[in-house]
C-alpha cells in the first residue's frame, strides 16, 4: 500500500512539473500583454510582430515605434526597433544556470543595420536585456549596451558601453546603471567633451501617469571636461519625493553638488545647492501636469505650453495653497580661493484664507509672507563679492583698486547699519520677515513699500 501511495504521489508531482510550464506560459503571455498595454503612449507604441508559444518556452519579436520631438519647427524622428525575445517557462529556468521562477527571458535588438543607417551607429549589437521572475514575483534583470560609435553631419560620439542591474518588486524599482566613459565632439567646433563614470540610480515607485510617487533618484559623474574651457569632478544630481501618510502632499528635494568646477578664470570647490518644497499638493500636481500634457498633445509645441503655463498655474493655485507649502533653500554653498560662502532661505505664506489669496497685492504679501534667511562668508570672500556687486556690470572696466574701495565702502555701510556682522573673520547676516515685521540680525528694519 505504501508503494502505491508513493507511486501515486510521484506521478502527481511529475505531472505537475510537466504541466506547470504550459500554465506558466499562458500566465506569462497574459502578463506581457497587460504590461505592453500599460506602456503605450503617443510617443511609444509597442506590438507583437510574432509570438510562438511552446510548452517550455516562447520565441517572439516585439516591435517598438518611438516618435522623438527634436524641435518645434522640425519633423519628429521616428525609430522602429525590433527585439527578439526568448522566454523560458518555469518553474525550472535554465538560463545562465538553474534557477527557480515563473519565467526567464533574454531580448536583443535585431534590426541593428536599419538603426545603424538611421542613427549612424557602428557596432554588433545595440541593446540586450536578461532577466527572470522568481517564485515570489520579483523581477530581476540586467541590461547591456556594447561600445558604440555614433556620428552624423554634426556630431561624433563614442562610448565604451553601458551596464545595469535592477529589480522590480510590485511597483517598486531598484535600479543602477553605469557608463564608464563617453566622448563627444561637434564637427564644426573642435572642442571635445568627455565624461567618465556616469552612474544613474533609482530607488522608488514606478511612475503612473501624472501621479507623484515616492522615491530617490540620482545621477553622478566622476569627471567631466569640455576641452580646456571647463572641468568638473564629483558631480551629483539628486532628487527625492516623500509622501505624507494621507498621500495628499509630498516633500520634494533636489540637490546639485560638485567637488570642483573650474574654468580658465574661476575655481569653485565644495559646491552644493539643495532646494526643497514641503507640503506640495498632490491634487495640484495631478491637475497642473495633466493640463500641460493635454496642451502639448493638442498642439505639439513646447513654446506654446510655456506661454500658457502661468495661466494654468493660476487656475489651479487654490489646490497648491490649500496644503500650506513651504519653499526652502536648505543649503547653498561654494568655496573660492578667498574663502567659503554658505546660506539658507525659508519662504512660506501663513495665516491666509485660500479663497482670498492675492499674490499680486503687495499688502497681502507683506502681511502673509514669512521669510527666514541666513548667510555667511569668510572676510576675504565677502570683500571680493562686495566689490563685484558695487561695480555691477562695470566690473571688467573698473580698475581693481577702485572696485575694492567701492566694495569696502559698501561693507562699512552695511556693518554700520547692522545689516551684516563681522565675527571671527566671517561676515554673517540673518534676515527675517514675519507678519509684516522685518528684522536684520534681530534689529527692526524699516520696509519701504
């Protein structure tokens, strides 16, 4: 009896193993169709040219038509990309070793000659992706673009390839990609531009239409050079979105930083600018971006969208102000050979009724606009900045000694009026305006409307 039970159980398991790939295959095709439908936009159209499903896998060709607007007065560039997709059905996947999962795949662009003629590319392959869906439903994938050369009648570009790895768990994407080096040169301007170590990373929710979703996004560059005209290293652009518990407002942060920015005349180090908008209305973002998007799709002209944007902004302003937003320059700092400058600014409207907002009224702004600002600079740097401000646009024509005397006079006046304070070889200033009361370093400051 025991042998019969064992044999029966073994038969059921074996049947399940052989039946599973067919079930997974149907499930995989349905999921792919749903994914393709969700990715369709006016600029990107995807469709199956063929899909041949077998018991343990499938072979398919996916067509992607991309329409790229290059200029308002120019015809859009249309690219047709064909990708060969090989799919292995689980639960046992034999792609690059043995893995357990729902499906595995690899895809590669196959119309490379056609693309090469359109883009001026030279190379054996343009793009490849490998990945699999594990038993928990998480998608893990990697991408590769080989070393390529691109040229047309204006530009010549060479780069040594792109590698990336990522995972998609539900709607959460964790992604990192890197280009080791890239060079570009304009045919008519023999000033080569090059960068090394370009890295992009995403850790957050996938975008859904006009929704603002949480996540961190960054791009870094190890070194960037434009001939002898500009050199930079340690560049970073970082953006972050964090929603409140009700998902009705978000805190947005964007940061630009560089270890070094250098031209033949100027050397800046330890440069950083961080901006944030707190309590940014999700309802406003949804309505405003949707209106801009509809306007662009209707007319296809970004210049027109820019002209109409202020009116659209004012139309939805009540949604923005209902969440009581605050704008803040969290940090603005740089270092020159003469010293370091650092500042921060916080700006918000307070004690107002959304239905009675009048942004064009000086009285309304005086009564409701709150400002808190702080700045400091090393003494030598402050004196140099004062000289530049005092001479204005004449800085290149005024002798240096005269410019410095004008700067020193300005600093003496500001110090006498207690607008700035000298302490420990640093000039500092703390300005604030609250409910119409303005102060400089704690001292009342008359405000002439």
